[in-house]
């Protein structure tokens, strides 16, 4: 392949990544909304705000759904960060 065709293919991949990033942001915000709603409901359900067992269930479920190329350890790191941010997010 020529340098020009390689550059064109790179730009195509980058455009796809940009679209995927937009979708990820949309989905993360949808997830955050549900998480914040659950957090607001927990006191009325006599549930603690932090449930390490539930966090591990989430991470295990994500790992089980993983078909690569990311390693499950990488997804654990990503979801640990997502869950940490949600704990720090202000209520609705």
C-alpha cells in the first residue's frame, strides 16, 4: 500500500473511533442516570449505598461478555474507574 492509502485508511479508522466515542459517552451518561436513580432509592429500600458484592458482580458479568481483543483485566480497570466516578458523582 502507498503512504497515501495508508493515511486514508487511518483517517477512516479515526472517524469510526470518533463515532464510537460519541456512542460510549451517550451510554455512559445513560448508565450514570440509572446509577444515580438507584442511589437515590437505596435509603428508602433500607440498602447501603456501597455494595462491594454488586460491584464484583458487574465486573464478572463484563468479563464474561468479553470476546476481546481487550483482556478482562483491562475491562476490570475500566469498570473500576467507572464505578469510582459514580460514587463521587453528585446526586440528581
